[in-house]
């Protein structure tokens, strides 16, 4: 057991405490897998991340991400939050305009040249959601089938069953308490807002298998949806995505396609706690 730098940040909201909280152990060398998992279980946050030296010269640091019950190969809010914590604690990237993170899905580039940090969406496999799975979701969530515009099965490390509904109102009206089975693949919902609203779409992520009914703001899901939209030629401008509305959060995710083919997923990060941890 020794003293380690510890930072807690709030990700994907301009308003502190209204985003998605993340615990970051800044110098995690020497911790075992069991210790990391136990600490992540103790924090009881959606994810806890651990910063380590990279194993490749192409990366600035290596990141491991744990939920209270398992390790994740990639997740969006830990990527942005951990990068912000690393920079806050004096990390010096090899490049002036971006940081390179090593994690379970490989190398992820985080752009720091804009107004806010933004990670490059990792490759996403997009496939049709089998009809029986779509109907299982519709029936379980008591969704009017007429409101379902399209669906997909997406995989960018985490795997997602996604339904696009015909409006943000339809997305906000879904009752997350209806999802009670423990073995269901995480469910993503997206719907467009009407004109005159300060964001383009509403997203929700329902994940009963993770131990919570609904995730506050989910960078990896928004990343997968953005890649799906781009693959179908529907990502034709920068989008602002709202998430967490139903559970009292003010999440804002900024999505833009770059000319070089990258899709960037950005958001604000607030450092709320900076101290030391004995672990």
C-alpha cells in the first residue's frame, strides 16, 4: 500500500456534478488486477480508470477501465476524463495537438486542438439488428412499433443494441424500469429533437447487466451511433447530443466528422477532486 495521486472528474457536462463521474488513479503501477477491480467496486461509479506507463512508444499512457464488476476494453467518458486528469497532473504529450491513449481496443487519439477534448471514434462494426431481437426490445420496453425508424447492432469494444425512434420525446418517454433481465446486451436509444432546441438528438443507454438502470452519459455509445450514421451517409454536420435528461443530468456530447475520415466525440471535463489515495 502506498500514496497515489487520485483525481475525480465530471465528464460530458459544462455544469459540474451534472455529467458522468469518473475516478482516476493517476499512478497505478504495481496494482494487481484484483486490486483495481476491488477499488472500482468500492468507488461504486459507472467506471474507474487506472493510468499506467504505455507498452508502445506510440502512446502517451496506457489506460485500464473497470466498472464495479468487470474490466472494459474501451469507454468514452473514461477516455476523455482520464486524458484530462493526466494533463491536469502534468502529463506531457508527445504531440502538441493530440494525446495517444493505449487501451483494450488499441490506440485511441484524443484531439486537444479545439474548444474541448475529443477522442477519435474507434472502428465500429455495424450490422442489422435481427428482427427477433428488435421485437424483443420493442415489447420489453413497451415502445410503439410505429415510432421505430431503424435499428442496428453496433460493436466498438462494448456491444450495443440500438433503436432510433422518431423523436426525442419518444426516447425520453421510455420507462427504463421495464428492463429487468440481467443478461441483456446494453440498449441504446436515439431520437431527433425538433427545431429550436439547443441540441440535435436525445440519447439514452439502458444497461441492467451493469448494475444500473441507465448510464448518465455514454461516450462509447455516442461514438458507435456516430459511426453508424456516417456509414449510412447520415452524419452530414456537427451534432450536439443530449443524454442523462431523465435522471437529472445535463450531458452534452459533441460529434463531428473530420475531412480525414475521423469522427471526433467531444465533451467538457471538470476536475472536482484532486488529492492522494492510499492503495
